[in-house]
C-alpha cells in the first residue's frame, strides 16, 4: 500500500444520546453490512442499538442481550453476526443478528495460546482490559485491543477460539503522542479498513486516531480528532468508537462523553 498522507474534514455531527432507551454512553461503533446503518453499545445497558447514518435510534432494530459492560462492537464479513468485548471479563461475545441471540461468550483466558499474553492481564483485573474489536474482512480474523498498561493489539481466529498473535502498542511501532506520555496513552475503538488493509485505532487520552499497518507493524499516521466550534478548534472527548467506510471515504467517530456522532470525509494527499 502507498503511504499517502490522509486528512479528515468534518462533514456532519449528530447527537445520539437516548436516555429513555438506555443509550447513555455510546462505547463502540460498527457499520452494518451495506454501510447504511450502525450498531453501537452502551456499557451501562444490556442492549445492542441500531442507528441510521445520522445517528437516529431505531427502536425496532435494537435489542436487549443478557450481558452488560460492553465496550466495543464489530460486524463479521457476511453481516450475519456481531462481536462485542466485555472489559471486566476480557471476553468476546458473539451475537446472531437475525435471532438476536448470544451464540458464545469466551474470555481470552479460555482461548488457545492465552499463555502468550497472560502476563499482560493482571489478576484481579486492573480496569485496563479489552476496549475495542474489529474484523479483518479479508481473513475473518478478529482483532481486539487492550486499553492500556500496556496497550496490546491481539489477533484471534475467526471463531474467537484461539489467539494467533499479539503486538504491544508503544513507541517502537509508532504509538507516540506529543502531549500524552507512554504510561497514560490509551486505546479504545478499532475499525478495519478493507481498502487499505489497515486498522484505525482511537485514543481517548490522545484525542486522536492512529492509522496502523498490522503487516508492517507500524503507525502510518496519527490524526488529531479536532472539530471547529464557532471557529474555535475543539478536540473530541472520549472517542470510544470508530467505523470506516472506505468505499465512500467516510470515517465515523462516536464520543462517549458528549454522546455525539462525528462524520469525517477522508482526503488523500498524494
């Protein structure tokens, strides 16, 4: 892939909080199969919420599930299943969309090869567990990210049964920030970019996005998440979810703190 410099320009912003429905802390974002709607979760509500592209909640297409503390969500390659992560148990939950049923719930500790990453997960947990999930639609493999101490990106097989490999997210592969030190830099949302074969990773503390190439194991670019507010630049707070639509060159970010959906156009310079 080329190392074109990318930039983001804000083209839309929508409020998505719906306290009556339990959508209080949007914490993860994924586009549906045809790019016409989103799924998100709220870590204080046992539900999967469906939104249109302007962030409007569809009650009829949202549904309750028997698990809370969900922090990230992703759709599989054929659009039939959702995968979510539960931070407290560091588990991957798989949900069938058609029946709205939970198909499996598997902690990392129950997966094959867990010993290869066990040292990064203290017992008892330190509240720096799994925060984001995405699906490589070329291979079907899942990627999950540990929030911090240390930041860790983990590749799982398509069934979520086996840990294939893991990489620390630190200065050696480009996860640095001019204002946030390595101990405080964290990672939240993930979105696989099928066009570029890369992964977009949000940082809450860094208020930015990292565009990361897994195969080369390097950050291609760090992009600040800044929007203009009355001609004053304002950083997006608690960017907990990201979803990319490479076909339309759109990137969507959800703020847990402000309950807002931000829509960016991706511009390529070179």
